[in-house]
């Protein structure tokens, strides 16, 4: 996935239709927002920030923050990686993993890694979406197939309909 999001093609209406198709309950919520508690601020040409109670969410802007956050992301605080082989449970999980291992590498009884060997993953969960600028960057770095997004401030998602190409992201995932 490449970060080829072109700001000029972003339309609130197009994004809203994409959300209606994939997540209709969110789209209904977005339509009901008349006076948001947060607001979107353009801090430069095509550069945005979210303001809550007069306080900006990002120290610079969403795009600069996204690039600074994903650079060397594996060494940043707040990153948790879950590996194929669970260590806290016994029994069924071990049996299933052993069966998979036997099928994948029957001759040498291959083992699953217990630590990351690269930044790639199948499932990527991102907690905190903001204006979503970091989402395609993380998708690109991890080459994930399944993207899980969690944002407790639904108004941030609403504002991202004006600044982020959700249509393109939904086409990819």
C-alpha cells in the first residue's frame, strides 16, 4: 500500500458514502453532528490539526506528526506486538500451533519465532486515529492484510472525512 493520498480529491460526501457502505452506524452518527465539541483547524496549506478546548491535538500538524510517529515505530513507546505462539496459556493453543508447525515444516519441525524478525504483520491494530494520516503509512510499513482501527473520540473520525481519503483506504482494506 502506498501513501498516494491526494488532498484535492478528498470529498466529505465521497467519504461519507464510503462509511455508509462499510460502517452505516458511524455514517449515521456523522450525519447527526451539528455542533462538534472539537474543531478542525487548517494550520497550513493542506495541513490540519484538531482543536479541543483550545488545545491542539498535534504539536505541529497531523501529517508531520504521522511521519514522526511511524519513523522507527518498532522502538517507540506504546507498541505492543503479539506473536503466533501464546506463552500464557497451555493446552489447545500449543496443540494447534504444533499441528500447524508439522504441516508447514514436517521434516525439520520448524518453530515459530518468539520475537519479531521484521516489521510485517497480518493483523494491525491502531489505537488512536485522529485525522488518520498515519494509517496508510503503518499499513505500508507492516504490509498488513487486516486493519483494526480504534478511536474513542468519534468526532476525530468525523473531522477526518474532510481531510483523509477514506474511499481509497476502504478500497485497499
